[in-house]
């Protein structure tokens, strides 16, 4: 459970830079990908929080 939590945290920390790179290189396929970046930010925050909660509960 603790490893799953840390994995989710790592995924969340890598998600936003990956989406930013995709936006800069035009990989998102739109002229403005702001909504995609906001969605990725929200998913990253949610994944990090769930990972932190899982890691915290596994430690007790």
C-alpha cells in the first residue's frame, strides 16, 4: 500500500511537466491547450493527494 501511494505521488509529480512539454511541442494537437493543462493539473493534484493518503494510512 505504501509503494502504491509513493507511485501515485511520483506519477503526479511527473504528469504536469510531461503535459507542459506536450503543449510546447504541439503534441496536444490544438492551438490552445489551456483546458488540457488545467485538467492535467487537477488530475495531478488528485493523484498526489490520494497517494499521500494511501502512504499515510499504510504507515499506521
